[in-house]
């Protein structure tokens, strides 16, 4: 099961673009390297391809900490959810 999930994320990364990298975490979190502003679409797409409904973004940071926030390559840590997230109250 883990091998097929890893292969699925690798295929998803190829479809997302040549400069997007998805890393499968050891726990229930994953990370994706991407251009600014792409995190929601890419994480949700990766989770749907893996058979889940949506992604919960935990954090997004610049890959190069010396750059101003929101510029350059970014790294987003996320987890896949089997149900849609509930609205915050």
C-alpha cells in the first residue's frame, strides 16, 4: 500500500510541474515544494490522487529564509483528510 501511495504522489508531482516536489513524510504529514501561491491547489490535488478528499495545510514557508515572505520557492507541509474540513467557529 505504501509503495503504491508513494508512486501515486510521484506521478502527481510530475503532473503538477517540473519544479514541484512532493515528499511523503513518515507520519501523517507530507511536504511539497512549489512556486508562491500554488499550495492550496497542489496539496488538494495530491491528496485527491491518493484517494482522500482534501488537504489540510499545516504551514507554508520560504525555502530560502533570506528572501522576503511569499517570494521564491516555498515549502508547504500538509496532511491529507478523508473528509472535508469543518468550518472554524
